[in-house]
């Protein structure tokens, strides 16, 4: 009990933001069965302890999920994790490391092949476009039944919103592979790393003001 309280106190769970988007009435939404919480200190290679925001503690066997490559970016104590359980509620079909999912994911621009473009997945369910992404503007994201859903709009003045649903094929600390279920397209992202500043090897005196005075 002391360990559970220590972990929950140190790592406050941040719920996802709800975005202003409603699916069309003719599309029936499945119930979201994903469980969300913090990875507890009793987690092992094949057993994941999840501490929910109401302090309930659950344990999931992840042995088969790990064998099938469905443990996305692994898990460590204190990290926020999504779990897709089986019908028994004791076996994880998939786990997704939310802490690792957050950040700037880029790939070469489809327009010039060099400038990075992609998506920024932010805390609170917010999303933004990174670089030149055509006319696509990302607005929000969520994990839904083990899929990544991105809400986007177009820069065409119509103010219409679309939800794209992606299979998370594989995720590591530095790579993210997605497959668009709506359009059957695959995307390979890497974590954005800024270009290092170019060192020209030039040194300036601390005080050269006398050399640049006006006469």
C-alpha cells in the first residue's frame, strides 16, 4: 500500500483532453476498452502493474504481447501506459507507452524529400502539424481500442474535421510506424532531432567596441 501511494503521489495521472469533434451519427462507436494508468514498481518483464487514477491496482500478463511485438516502447516505473486487455481482463493484448508517444514525430517531406514534416503529439490530447504537411492541420489525438486516432482539418476554409485511425505497427524510443486504416497507407516516423549548430571556429574578442566606433 505504501509503494502504491508513493508512486501515485510522485506521478499524477493527466487525463486526455476531450476535443470538440463528434463522429457522424450513422457511425456506431465501439466501447473503448483501453485501460490507462501508471506503471507500478512491481512490474516485471512479463507482468505489468497498472495503478489507475482511482488508486485501483491491476496486474496484466504481457508475455504473449511481448512475443508478438505488441509492447510498444516497453514500460518503466512511473510511466503512463495504455493497456488493451483480453476478455478476461488479466492478459494484455497490447501496451502503449504514452510518455514515449508524446513528442515530435517527423519524416522527410513528401514535397521536397528533405524538409522534415509530421505530427506533434502533445500532453492533454492536443496535436499540431510539424513543418510542411500540405494542407493538413492536426488538432487532437487519442488512443482508442489500441489504435491511434488523429483529428485533422484542411487549410481550405471549410472548417470540417476528419478522424484518421492508425494501427501502431511498432514503436520504439526513437521510431514510430503507423498504418492508416482508412486509406491503407503506411508511415515511418522518427523522433525529431534538431540539426546541430554549425561551428565556424571563429572567436571574437570580449570587447571590440573600439574597433567599431563611429568617427
